[in-house]
């Protein structure tokens, strides 16, 4: 659907109940109302998927999605940090309008695409990493990790209470619960399943068998690994995300994960490689930094392999049951991630590796298999896309555009040529200054407004973003045009600095909040 097909909803942002009930009564799985499975991970860099980059790793099941669907090469987060990105995906609105610019509590009473699908007759489920503090709304079933969740012996909770899965591994657990939901979903109604993994988020804790597989692997360092930040020092000098200085003993697994019960601790110690003592007397300088980088890549990619296996299990189940013929499967992550580029890990900055999201869609009978799209798309577009897939009217106040026409190979002539980005979390423990900017198909302009520091990049000539061209006379006209466009976009998306000058109270959930009266279920994932 395009902007002209968007509709106004009532004040609460929801369809009138009578209309919703009528839609529910007539709801049937059909080519016009497909099932939707939205598989979402945390901090998965597009470069760590072989459909995007064959040089680093092999992800056969993500590639399987790509071979049977469409890869979006230019999908971007508009605020590269987990909670805000998730809020944007749900609401189809930028952070300043959905009220979640940082790690504050998400207002679950507002309009979201799962609520609208639920009202239109879909059975809706949220399983895995929610990370929005407030309980999920708009779902017939939810089963989520509290806060960040744990890789080992994870806790999950529903509206009825919590369960600790001893011997469980988070990725396996989410997969099993997702397939169980599909098996039990009503057969006379389409479903929306949000299958959201914790992986590969820090502290990058792989399943022991995969840790063993990757423990001796080495990886080539990125081209910009030894970046000295020349011309960009103001923005990067105080960052606390360098592998050299901020990749800790916990990240290196020199100490076991905190809180492991004794039986799981024994398994962890048995599977953990016999590490070198990394201190000033053993490894030094670049040798030590490269050691840290390899350790990082081993664990990060091992976590991703578990997710890839999960996707394979879900695809196999869909094919075995025939559901693949009328089920859309989407794979994405909440933002990108630095894999040693510029010497960094984590995200946040408006640099390419941080903001580029993987986005792969398989929709049999609609998407031509093995195709790629190069248009600029953002996470603001996701909500409208899911609604359009289901034939549900798109609310006027959503700020993106449906990607369904692009999936059909019919990009509208007026498709965007640029997009707006804003990162708010400043001050923060990662030392990333607040900034906003505009990215076009060729250029990027970033303003670190607390520092009054500007950066301008020509992405065609300098894809690694090493040369800041701001103030270069040769780019004066481009600089002026981009600056004007930046402030035009800022106004267009209704960013009035709503959250620029104060820090919202954190909405992070303490790990023990749901620990009382915890049930225990035993698994054998590790």
C-alpha cells in the first residue's frame, strides 16, 4: 500500500472493535492473508551472512532464504541500538514519536502492527527476546526473556510466571517454542510469529559444541582495523568500543559467565578451551589485539551458526507440513554491528557497519527467487510492510512505506533517495556522542551536535568512511545541499528535539525481577 491508501484510526490507534470482530470471523489463511514468521536477532552484522559476504562465514539456511526470496542490500536502522530499534519496528515510527529513544520503558498501550494484525483475525505470538521492559501487548501468546536474557540456563516468562530451563541454550529453546506455536496455532486463521533470538548479542556465549568447532579458527582482520581516526578524532577519541582496550576478560571467556549453576558450570569448564593467560607478560601490542579479535569472531560466529540451524529447522518444518506455500519468512536483526572495522565492536555510530541491517524475505509465489533489491529501506518501513502483506489498512501516522511493491519488483518512481538517522544515548558507558544525520545513495552527513562536530563522506569514493570531507572546498555545494536536506528531513519526520536535552529513566529489567516462584524445566541442549 502507498501513502494514499493509509487510513486514519480511532484516537487509541486501534480499529473499532465491531470491525475487528467482523474481520476475525472471516479470517482464513490464503494467498492474500499469508502466515508471517518474523525471525529477528540482536546485533547481527549483515557481513556475517554469506548471502551478503562469502568471505567471513557460511550461513546455509540464511542463504536458503535468500535463494528462495529477496535480499535487501540497503536496509538501515534509524537509531542503531536495540530497544529503540525494536520499538520502531513495532510502531512504524521514529524514536522521538514512539517515545523510546534509549533504553527507557516502551509504552505498550500505543498502536503496533501486531495489535492491528490481531484485530484483523491473525493469531499472534511473541517468543524470545522482547527487551522493551513493559509486557508485550497485541499477542495471543507470549513467552519472553526478562531483559537481555541469558544464553545458558535461560529464564523465560509468560503472563502466568517464569520458568528456568536448566541445561537449556537460549537459541535452541526459542526455536522449539516457535515450532510448538506453529504446530498448535488455529488452522482456520493465519498467524504472525515473532521468533526473536538473543544471539549474537554480547557476551557472545556459544553452545559448547559450536564453541569447540570454532575454537581454533582464525579470521583476516578488516581493512580498517588499525584506523587512527584521522579527521574523525572528535567523534571517536573517547569511544569505549575498541577491541584493543575494551574487549574484557569476560568477553574473552577467561572467566565463566556469572550465575551458572554447578552442573552447567562444569559443562562450561569442560568445553572452554584452555586459554592463555592474557596479560603484559604473554601477549603484547598488536599480537594481543589480534588475539582478542579472533576470540571475538570465534564466539560471535558460533552464536550465529546456532541461529542459522534454527532457521533451517523452521524451514524444514514449513516444507514438511506444506505451510511454506503460504507463509512469509523474514530474517533481520535490530541493527548492524562492528566486526573489527575501525577497530571496534558494538554499534551506535552512524557508520555503515553499525546501521546496515540484514533483511531477507522469502514469500513463495510473490517474490522471484534469488533476487536482490538495492533501494534505500529502513526499519521504519517494517510495520507497514507486515500490514500490507496481510491486506490490513495502514494507519496514516506510520512514518515508513510498505516494501511489498519492492518485493514484487515494482519500486515506485517516488521511492526515497535518502533517510534520517538519530542516536540519543549520551552520556553512556560506550562513549558514543549523540548525533544525527542524513544518508543518501552516495553521501553521508553526520552532526555530533553536543560536540559541534560535522562529518561528510563520499561513499562511492570512500566506502570505508575514512576521509572526512566536511569543510573541503571541492565539496562545498554538496555540503550545503546535504545540510539543507538534513534539516528538511528532521522537520519532515517531526523531530523537534523531544528527547535531546534530558536523559530518560532506564527501563532495564533486573535479572531477578521474575525469579520468585520460578518453575524449573530440565533440558539437554549443552
